C-alpha cells in the first residue's frame, strides 16, 4: 500500500541516515517502526487491562511458591545492573552484608 505522510525535516534526515546505515529502504524502515510502535501499544493495552484486574482483585500466590521465592531472596546475593557498563555488579549494601 502506497501512502504519503509528512514528517519534520530533522526526523526525515535521521530516518534517511538510519536506513542507509541499516541498508534497508526508507519504506522498510518506516514499516518496521510503525509495526514496532503498534506492537508496543498492544502490549501496553494488555498490561493496563491486567493492572485494572489486579487493582480490583488481590492476586493469590501458592504458599509453597511464596516460601520458595522468599527463600531464594535470602540465599542469592542481590545483583544490580550497571547500565553504564551493561554488566552485573554487587551493590555496596549487599557486599557489606555478605562479609563474614
């Protein structure tokens, strides 16, 4: 389906540069971007609907599952993601807590 859309000049330039870098056509770039946007919207809608359900009705977790979850939190060291390095690191509070 062919269509015409208007986009700001700067957005058009960024799209052109990105399409060249990715070695895809402008049409392919726009179609991919729209598809990803629509998928994200659909996912957000599902999340919103689930949030509404859980606001009205409290979730019940099996007692043994709940105990296992708590147990794993007590045994496993806490890990944090350092977004600057995209790696895992131990947080200062957990490092101090894990010292004998």
